[in-house]
C-alpha cells in the first residue's frame, strides 16, 4: 500500500510510504494524528523504535535527525524522561520521544509542557489521551502495534541497491574484556553497556558520554572522531559533572 507523506527530506520533495505488513503498519499504530507524517518523521520514528528495543529497564530516548540526543534509564519512567530531556534540552526541542513503559498522568503533563512532534509509548489510556489532546498537532504512536521485523537494510544508489544484514547484536558484559591493569567498577561497566547500546544508534563518527545511565554528551555524524568528542564534551550537563563518566565510541 502507498501512502502520501507531508513532504520529503526537504519541503519541495514529494514522498511516499510503502508498507510491507498490513497487520503491523506504522499508520495503524497512530492513536492521535495531530498532523500528517513527513519523510523525516518516519525516519525518526524508526530510529527511536530501534534504539528503545535495546532496553528492558524503564528507558526514555529522544531522537532528533535520526540520532539520539538524550537517553536515560531509571527505575521510574518519569525520571528517565527528565534525565533524557535534561541531557540536551536544546536539541530535544521538536524531537521524537519514545518510552518502553506506559506513561502516567504526571508524566504526560510534564511532556506537554515542552514541544515535541511525536510521542511513542507501548500504549495510551483514555486519561492520558485527554491530556495529550491539548496539543492538537502532536502525533501519538503505540509501539505495541509495531512489529520489529526488519532483517535487512536497503539503500538505493544510482544504478541499484545496497543490502546488508541488520545490526542485531545486543551489547552486554560478555562482549567486554579488560585490557588494562585497573579493573572497571560495577557501576562503570553498567554505564559502558548503556553507552554502547546508545552508540549503536548514533551516526558515525559517534562518541557517547554517560554517567548514571544517562547520556551527558553525544557527538554524532562527524567526519572526525576528534570533532565528535569535542561536540560531546561541549554539552551543558558536563559542566556540572566533570568526573566519573564513561565514553563509548564506534571506533575500531
């Protein structure tokens, strides 16, 4: 099925969405269509959905231009949102916010006090929908209605297509080995695992700084990994937390 989108990567470009699953179509997961989806919205939604699936603990990720700009895990989903947002509130403006746990009324009111384009959560009850309905242009998507079925990734180029296997590795402690005399603390290992889960979904060259399962700086899509590091270090939260953070990178 073909569906017209608001516009493509730029407003002058036409764009369309073709679904390959009638039962798990992204558009069937929309519970509030505040405005017609754009090409960029769908890319951000897909990036958000892929990233949040790395986590089982309560987690919030905010996506901007296909990259996480803030992410956090916390035993309380409200705190996960606040930590993710405060990691980079400037970049979070107008972003896509995804949760892997249900939203309560307090959290819903916190969310609408800021400007976001899309909110994604496992489900929305009637009271939550009433709160979000105050933002008429807000798009709400129930992730429980989306099927994670991508096994390959396809990119069109002049004269053909590039196809590769999806990066389906879930990073865990078994993927780590110590190569120094100093042994990492348990807390540092936990943050490093969190950092690499996020780094997997940041455009290369990528550097992700983490403290207490919260990103405190992300440098994405730079030609030089040194520049990516400078950008990550420039984020405002680091000024208050200069020690005890870890760095994850996609460097070989």
